[in-house]
C-alpha cells in the first residue's frame, strides 16, 4: 500500500479510469495534454493508453498540426466499443434504438405490434429484438444491456409495473421479458427515461419540468439534476394535473387531467385528422387548424403557469409532437404564459428536445452507458 492506504492495483485502476474519462470528455486529445491536465508522468499516461488501446476502448484518430517538433497523435474514444439498446413499449407499437457511448443513435426501428399483457407478446418483443441486434453485425458483441421503457409506473426495484392503467399492464414483471432477452434488462417508466435524456444531453440543467407530448401525455420533474420519483415512484406525473374538474374523463378515472387536453391523441381527436395533415395545413395558415392549435397551446400554457409557480425553472418540451414545433410556436407559448402568470417567465425558459418520440427508448438505453462510464 502507498501512503493513501490504496494498493498499487487500485492506484493503477484509478489512473486508467482518469485517462479514459479525460479522453471521453475531450473527445480528441493528445498524450501530452493528458499528462499536463491530469498531472501524470508521460510514462504513466503512455502505459494506460497502451492498455486502453489493446482493450479496444481508444484509437489514434489523426495528428495535430506541428508547432515545430514532432506531430502529436490525436487520441479518441472508440464510441462503439460498448453499446446499449433501448425499447419503448407503446399501445400499438414499440421502438428499438441502439446507441453508442456518446448516446448517438446507431440504429432505430419501429415495430407495429399491439401491446398485450402476455408472455406471447414478450416473446414477440424478444424475437424482433434479436433480429434488430443481428443487423448490428460485430457490434452486437459489445452490448451492455437492454433498457425497457413502458407507459407505467414501476416498483422502486424496477421489477414490477405498479401502476399501468393506461396500458392495462399493472402487475407485469421484468421477468416476463427476461425470459426472451439474453442480456441484462431494466424496466423504466417512459417519462423517467425521457428525463434521463435531458440530463444526459444538457449538462447545465439543474431544475426542469419535462412535458412529454406523446400520444399519451407524460411528465417528469428534475430538481438538482435528480429525477423526482416520490414516495411511490409516481412523482412527476404532470399528465394528471387537473385543468378543469368538469373536463373530459381521463384514463385514470378522474376528469380534466392535462392528458385529456395536451396529449398528441387529444390534439388528433380535436383536429379530426392525422397529425401530419393537421400540421401541414397549420403551417399553410388554414384558420381551423390555427384555432385548434391555439386552444392546445393555451391549455399547455395554463399547465406551465401553474407548475412554474411551484418550481421556477426551465421547461422542456419533448416527445412525439416535439419535431413539429417551430420557433414561432415557442414564442407564442411563452407569450400565452406571460399573460396569465403572476411573475412572468424568463425569456428562453421553454426549449424543445430533439430526440422526439425516440427519447424514452434512448433514455432507457442510457442507463447502461452511464453505469459503464462509472466503472471503467
């Protein structure tokens, strides 16, 4: 042991992790800069680089311009040295994504199979997943695990769906999927998985309200970069914020929930047509679609107004509808909030997530990437 109480082996492991993490954060870096910034000898850095390269975790990616001496090699992470897979289970389909160590989507697929609470359904998911993974070729050997996002609250140990009224899946267990998926698996509420994506992609987020504009509305609350799940894993259920106790009936059995006004399905119902056609007409300035859209945004603004009074923070719009939102929509939404909010809203407080409907699957997959980065 050294004077810090650590064994030589432990020190070597820490040094190797520091070198890898520095390269990961910088994305491309020279050996000299690693030594300088980590205050390690070139010999120690060279030794760790050799090990990481032999393990397939890093690679030389060109050379930096010479300043008079020998050109320094650029060293980068092999982003596909480990990959993770995510599944987002919905009523009428499920999404599959494979992501690399930086969270980039390598492959995606949507499978139009209706959900059912049955082993047969789980087997179908497993079979499609196997085919999806086979298309990754040699990369399938690098899979860390499979994250499964579903529209239902999970138990704290993420083994059981404790509340799944929307999908009629209360009581469904992770073990049902594990029978057909030969990788480590994890069950996650789709809203929580979406919040993971926000924390991953926006390192400056501290507090945020995540509005997930999916076919069925979802939400999440982030405080001090932690997703608030509450005592019973049901915290952040923004979809059940009541806008009108005499409003439309929600799937939860109550009336006037945000779900009934601001889900993509509620917008589709109000429009009386598929959303692709609705937004095409909206952008052409057709009056009927403009009126429906303004009503939708007014309900969303009312929810934002009520929630930001409690938690004064950034608002993130994500999910299925996100790709259709344009800057003018956000400006109008901010204006609507300003008109009804007692304290106003900071300019730029509302932003749009770019992952769209693939956010839950991506977020579910990110768990295994984050765990890998903690342990390497």
